[in-house]
C-alpha cells in the first residue's frame, strides 16, 4: 500500500504521513469551470501539497485530483445538521473506471466551541478498511486578489 501512496504523493493527490497538530493552508480559486484548491500541509519532514479541481456537470459534482486531474471522483453532496457532506460514488484513473474504488467521505462544518471550521476526510476500502484520513480545524477568510 505504501508504494501506491507514494505514487499518489508524486501526483499531489495524497501522501503517506502520520502526524498530529499539522498546520495547513487551503487556497481556493474559482474559474469558469469550478473551483481549484491547493492544500499545503506543514509537516515535520517538509511541506506536502494536495491539489484538486471541483466542477459541476450534467451528472453532478466531479473532483479531479492531482496534477493533470489524473484521478477523478464523482461526489454526492448533502447538508445534514448544518454540515456539508461529500461522499464519492465512483472513481476513475486517467478516465478508466476503478472497480471496487475506495470511498471518500468528507464532512465540513463550523465548530461553535472552537470558533473555527472543522474538516474530516476518510478514505475507506470494503476489503482493506481505512486507508487514509485527516481531520482538523482551520480559520476561513476571503482575501482580495
């Protein structure tokens, strides 16, 4: 599994690191087709970056992850108890469907107690269990460009 994660790291999709209390920044930029995001995590071993582009098409939300959008995940969005929830329903690698693709679950909400946004993401396989996760609080602001 570590080799697969290393390959995904090279494409800036995700990375095999286990740390707590990691500072990170997220920069979102809207364009004519959707929203691109760059997430930079400040790890003890050095910065790691994840990139993606979320767009809406006739079938719903599609998240294209990594450099060149090589990994695509179809997402189902809902709002439950004031929380945004995104769940993947299918995945493609370079346009080819990935059978038995792991499921991504993301929840984002405002945490009243902390006074900050909270995000939690898990990647789980029916066969292998939990493969990846991150969770944490962050401050959200809109800055003029």
